[in-house]
């Protein structure tokens, strides 16, 4: 989690997050997991500790720890991951990740090294290489693994993303293949995304490449249907659902919706006055989300839908 603001300019940072499960017999809440966060003066999360509940000790026990380092521009440069050793009663090294960023703040290279206890050093394991277009959309991810014999990085697979007018329209998955002409990328899987005039993704078509017939063959398709968006703000009857927001609100602030059933699937849509959907979330139970920073000042509407029925509608007024 990054620093978030609640209300107007009231910045807060989450320190601890607890998760509980309901006992199906006693209906009591029982401990499940715990996250502890540490922040620096620039608002960067510099440490996260994950703990799990232990029934025998009736307490949370350390499991994993992540330590994050940042440069002078608040760009993350590496992560140390540790695992708790109950025998030593201390943290032990697990892996080390380094990041290389471009001038736009995008991660262009990520290298993960595993701790070698026998040699007491971190050793190369895998690498991701990222490429972006001029609009800062991620258009390529190359996955490589370290060859310990030849001490080189070897290509394994690549993911390509095609954007048109700011929307993802095609996704390709390619393998690095040794052909008679030499190694090259061969796409074997793709997804095509189709949008309506409002910008809603209404169809996905997945295909696999038939190398014998040298053609793409469709494997399955997803069709998405949208209810009519509701822009009135009258209170709905027979609902305990509430969303905590105080208009006007700023981008980056948190909206918290409560009164949702933990076993029910909900869809949340945030859209502008023209009906263009700008944010979609699918979730169960109560939800907390951050208003996207790309939203401009103006009036927006939020709908929460359950099984095709509108269960909550709110007006959202955003100011700079």
C-alpha cells in the first residue's frame, strides 16, 4: 500500500492489517494473518512483515519480511526478502530483487536472485525485461532464466501487449524456439479485446496457433454484458450498503464501501457523465479502493451491482 488520503488532505499510512476467519461452528472470529508496515519520511513503504496465526500459541508468528530501498527520486531500487527461521528465532535470507528504472519512472529490468546458504551469496535466478511505448503503456515483457553452466541469461518466453487509443486490444504469448534458421520468438497464444462506444470491454477471444495449419484457431470466448448505468442519486430502498465519501473529493483518496455480504460477488463501476466506464472492480464483501489519479475535476457516478441488480448508487464530485 502507498500513502493514501482520507477527507481533504488528511494523509494516513496503514501500519497494521489483520485478517480473520469466521469459525463455522462457534461463529467467532479467529486469527488468520497479519501485515505490519514501516514507512520512511517520504511516504515510501520500506518494510513489510507477514505473520500467520498460530493456534497453539494463540498469537501471530513471523513468516516473511520484505525490505525495500529507494533512490533519491523515491524510485524503488531493490527488495530483500527474508523468511523466519523458528529454530534460530531470527530472519534468514531468501531472495534479493533489483530494479532498473527509466527516466519516466518505469521499471525496465527486474532481476531476482536466490540466497545460496552453501556459498553465503545471492545467485542469479530469473530476469524480467520491460518495454513501454511513448504513452508509457507496458508493451512487452521478456522472461529469462540464468544458465549456471554458461553464466548467461537465456530467453524463455515473451508477453506482448498492443494498444490502440489507449486501450489494450491484443495480447500475445511467445516462446523462444530453436528453428533451423536459429532462435526466434514464436507466438502460440493470443487474446483479442473488443470495446463498445463507451469504452467497455464487451468481448475477449482467446486463440492458439496451429503450427501444422499455420493459422490461429479460436479456443474460447468471453462476452460481457452491462446493465444500464444509473446516474440518479436517490437512496435505494431495502439496503444497508453505504460508501464513505465526502464530496468534493480528490483523486488518490480512499472510498470505503460497507454492508456487503462476504459470500456474494459484486461489480463496482465508476463512470463519467457520458457513460464511459473509467474504473471496474469485482470483489466479495466490503471494499476499499483508491480514486485513480488520471481522473479530471468534474462529476462522476458510481454503481455497485449484485447479480445484475443495482444495490448502490453514488455521485462523486472530484476537485483538483
